[in-house]
C-alpha cells in the first residue's frame, strides 16, 4: 500500500481522540472515584455496559496516558495516510472493544482495566501487515528497527504483572486481521 500525500491528510481525528483522552484523564485525576465507573470489569459489565468503550478513554496514571497518546499519534498518522479516516476509526474502536472483550473473557472476575492500549495495538497490527518493513525508533534503543520487532517487544512488555495483556493481544489480533483484509481488498481492486 502507498501513503497518500501528507498534505492531504487531516490529523483532526487524532487530535480529537487525544483531547478526549486527556480531558478524561484530568477529570478522573480530580475525581478518582469516577474512574471506577469507567473501567471495564467482568463484575460490572452487566450493570455498566458502557465501560467496554469508556475504558478506552480512561488511564491509570500519567505514564500510561503519555505512552498511549504518543503511540496513538505516531501509529495514527500513518494509518490515516494509508486507509483514511473511516477505516482508521473502525480499526481503532474495533481493536479497543475486542481487546476489552478479550480482557473480560480471560481475566479474573474482579479485575478491571483501563487504557487505549487495545485500540493502539490494533493500529500497530494494521501497520505491521500493510507496511511490514516500516522502520521505527523506540526509546531508549538508539537505532531504527522494523515495526514488527517493536510490536513484539511491546507485546512481551504487556505480559508484565498488572498489565491487561488480554486487551493488548485482542487489539493486536484485530489490527492484524484488518490489515490482511484491507490488503486483500486492495489486491482485488488492482486485478
């Protein structure tokens, strides 16, 4: 797939998502108890079904939101350039929702999760399929590496205690599947 001319791409979808995440982070920092009604958990999903989405906009701490928003910005601008706004939003929200659903299925009954990581991993997975040799730099590694290697590193880090690896892997699988689907559709259009 080819990137569109960067001057023709609006980054407004990214800025809107980032702004919503930041505003909600500020609100839950002021009122921490509000985060409980936004986190996704098997014990509360029946009475609070909105949490399958609201958890994607809620973050546990400053490092959590900074990392997710940086990854969202960098992955997002490339995804927008490759597939456009509609597909960007579809992959982002499906990745987040499927990631949260996988968390609900595989976590303990009282475990709760917040964060945009599932949605962000979906964007990363999409890029891995569409631009397999894309070079990236991740802090503190001072050399460029293939994106797929960076995604593997992030996936391994996801297995750390206290991290909702289920959401990360669910988002990643969604992005990989969407990338494959988009790639097949592009091949059909060319032939």
